[in-house]
C-alpha cells in the first residue's frame, strides 16, 4: 500500500495552512524590504544634509578646487586672519573651517592643513576634502617638474588582462565575479534551506511524538514512508515559501527601487560626474557587456542539472538526519546535543566554500571538500560555475547518493525505534544500540 | 481453522533485554480475547508485533491462516494505549486522513464516518479542531477511527481509560456489538472487572513469558478449589460447627446475609460432590446460603503473578 502521496499531501497542507507559516511567508519580504527602505532612506537623509564649509587658503594653491555642490557650499575667506575666520565661522554656524596655512614649499603643505569645527566632522567630509587637496597637490607637483595636465591625463592607463583557456575559450575577470555570485548564491541557498526546513521537519516529528499519534499512524504505514512523506511534504512547503518570497521580494524590490532610484541617481549625479568621466574612457557600456557575456559563459546546462541534483541530494541527506534527531528526542530542548554534529559540517562547508573556492576553485582543499558527502553539496555547487570535470561531479554525486541511502537507512532505524520511545533523553550509546533492534 | 490469529513461539529482544520469550497465543474467531499481564510484562511488544510495528526475532504470526504481511494492516484496527491525534487538525479531515491510511477510499470513509458520527451523536464536531475537544471526546474520535475500516481483528489497549462511566459503557456496548457482527477482539487491560464482563478467553503474560491461557471459564474451573461458601442457621451453633470441622476443611467466611449464625468456607475433597456436602449440611442445620467459590479474574491474576 503506497500512502506516500497521502502523507505528502497532509504534511504539505498542514504546513501551508499553519498561521505562523502564512504570516512568515508574507511578512518576511515586507520586513526585509521595509528594513532596506529605512536604511536607504536614512542614508539618503544623511547625505542630503546641507553643509557650508569655509575655506581659508593662505597658499593660494587651492583656488578653484572647492566647487559648490547641491549639498555642500564652500565660502572663500581668503584675506582674513585665522582668529577672525574662526570667529566668523562660529557666528555663521558653518559646518567647519578648512585652514591651509602658508608654507614655503608644496612638500610642507601636506602637514599644515587643519579642519576646525564645533563637533568632530564626519569621516566622509574629511575624506572628500583630503581627496580634493591631494589631487590638486599632485597636479601642482607634477607641473613644477614640467609635466602638463594634458600629459597627466594622457598617462592615465587602465589595463585589463584578457583571459583565454588552452581550448580557446575566452573569459574575463567579470566571468570570475559572475561565477562567484552564482556559485555562492547556490551554495548559500542550500545552506539556508537545510537549516530552515530541516528544523521544520524535526519539529513536526517531535509534534507527532508529543501528541502521541505516532503509534496510531505507524500501525497503518511504514516508518520510512512516514519519514519520506514528511521530508517531501515539508520541502514542497519550503519551495512554495521560497517561490513566494522570490516573487514578492522581487516585486517589492522593484517598487522600492523605483521610488528610491530616481532620488539616488539625482543625488549622486554630481558626485559621480568626475568618476563618470574616467569611466567613460574605459567604457561603461563595455563593462556591462562584459558581465552579460560572462553570464553567457556560464556552463548553464551543467549548472542547472548539477544544482537540481546536489540541492536535492544534499537537502534529503540532511533532512533525514534532522528527522532522526526529532525521532530520538521528546522535546525541542533536547535536540541541542544532536544538532551540533549536523551543523558542524554544514558550517564548515560554507566556510570552505567562501574562503577556498574564491581563492582557488580547483585547489586541493576545495576539491577534497567537494567530494566529502556532508560538505559536497554546498562546496560543489560553489565550484561548478568555474567548470568542474564531469567525472568529478559524477563521483561526488555518487558518493552523495550513497551516503544519502545510508543516512536514510540510519535515520529510519533511529526513527522506527525512537518514535515509540518516551521519557528518557537517549545517549549516543543508546542510539547506536537502537540500530541493532 | 477456527483461530483468527495464531502467534507461534514469538520472541523479541531489545538489546540484552528479553521482551518476549517464546510466547504462543491463539485467538479464536469471534471471541473477545483478554491479554493480561502486569506493567512491563511484554503485552505491548506482542501487540506491536501483531501490528507489524516491530518484527519478532523468532517465531511466526498468522492471521486467518496466512503469515502476517503488510496487506494485513487493513484487517487490523489498533487503539494503542499511548494514543493521540494531530491537535491542530480538524476532526473530520483527520478522520478521513487516518481512514485513507487504512486503505479506505475517501468517499467510502466519508459515508462511514457520517454513520458513526450520527450513531455517537457527535455530528457537530466535524469542523472542530482536536484541541477544542476534551480528552474523553478525543477518545471517542479515536475509537471511531480504530473501527471505521471494519477490521477482522480489533486490538484495544486500555480502551476505557479517560472515559467517564457512561461513555465507558457506551464504548463497551459498541465493542460487544462489533463482536456480534463478527469481529474478533484482543483486549488488553489492567481492569479485571472489564475482563470478567467482556472476555471469553484470556492469556496472561508475566516477565516476558506466557504463564496462563485458555477459556476464562476453563481457567476458573482449573483454579477453583472445590470450596463452598455456606450460611447456616441453627440453635446449636457450636455443635454443628465442630461436626462440620471434623468432616471438612473449614475457613471463616464473610458475606452479607440476614442472619449471622454460621458463615463458613468449606473445602471438600476431589471425590466429594457438592450434593454430598449439601445433604450433610441440611441434616445438621438450615441452609440459607450455598454458593461455589469461583475465583475472580483478579484473584487468578494476582495468584499467578505471585507464584511466578
């Protein structure tokens, strides 16, 4: 008698109809977006603050350096003494006074610039001023050595090393970035999915134990069917939630982005003018194009198929372990001692993925960890965009499936015995004994 | 083939602990079979083996002449002692789910549920959640779910716990009716008065071994000591008493009677018939009370457990 569809349906419907599940599904993206919105709004508010900065330049070198922008007005106080200038700035309640003391040489100037203000000034303001002054001083120094501005500009060079594999496949740095993002996202998604829905499976097993319905159910269906039904039903609920999150998050992101983007662009336009100029030289369009090409360079078919297999394999492996834990204990507080051995390899996988795959996707460490079954789903998913030989993927998947079958067998054993055990919190030794019952 | 369920020297070990040691039982068709034993004797293990929740290490179990197989799940209805329902699920939905797990089609399950809900007058519970019901009410639902798929074999583990006397009676009557309709019932309990009331056959398991089984009446016959409880009236109490004492083994007895002249338990030898005793007594005094002492299930239970 195959009751699997029936069990899956019940598990799915119970999860999906659960009030907290519904609330979480629809509220989480709203909260995320609201948070994002608030942060964006606040930083914008901060940047929007209008400032007046007075400049007392006793050297005369920095003429024309300080141009007014929408948010910052510069007042030139040249001619006043420092004391008078400070007094004036205080009276006008300006943001602060930039004082460039008179010196004999350009070299000495670097140590004779001071900023006077009521409160300690914002870092970004100081950085901006420092940048402007340093830029002008560099130009002045070069001029003194007989280099013209035109020459300087002409000497500005950026280099972009073109990459090509022995097989003649072209790639670029943009490729690596896109690959990293893809691999990282896939690995991290799996990690999150395992933690959130693995826990959900565990709780639902515990619920069956505490409500004592388990013996009624287990006299009708095989424990392994119940366990698989739970895992699949919960996963489907999880996928439903993820899809809703993705769609809802995407739509909200667009709306919020639409509202804020205009402002952000307007706000940044002037600050970016200079940056834009240099960008235009290297060609911003070319950059966008590069990423587009990099995207196309991704081994898409391989990526999608591998993602499906490793995601499902890894998720099933971990969730059967979660189910086993749920069966072994009576309540959630008892789960702690068994959670650690599950979380360790998972966290290790993410760390290995983040630190070594970026450094060298085909190095020894990343390769080894992409074979070890408990870490392979995450690490392999991160490696695959960089091109992993098919035999490696196949071998890793084979190991994963083998371990998965073993884990299900193991979990089913624990489950079969554990669901009917009440009272005492089991030790590892007892769990081992259960395997032989 | 008159036995619905036959377990043949079934053994089960949990690690080093022997939960069942070569236990054999035969449950006749259409009977109510009491599975008795002190706590931890192995009753639940045996029941779980019959339900294929656990497998025996040794021995075989046959249902209706066939070795137990997964398909037999539909032929068995099991009400475990540790029972419960999904708390946040609605009554109707839950019953449908559990019935479908037992192999009923959805529509069939619905029809039968309607019948039972009407019979027990709980139709308005359909859309309630289990957590809104009282414990006794939830037990009723559980009972319905157990019998809904009309199994050949019903196994009740402490079915009356949690019920008030009225509902306990209601359930008892339902069990008897199911038996009359052809179901066979295995009934596990500590409450000996319900064993007296319901069971035709019993088996007693103690410390993983079966120590006693058979028809309840046969067992009682086995355990009876040929003792008779008598109440006599006589003007000459002492004389009558000593005369009886000279002839039979005598113990004092207590029972309610209108007079309290002589109350005795008299044990007669194997070869003496009750009639002999009675005629002896009538010749000596006026007999007001003459009853054979039949051991109660409870007596047998305690005696057997103590002797083992």
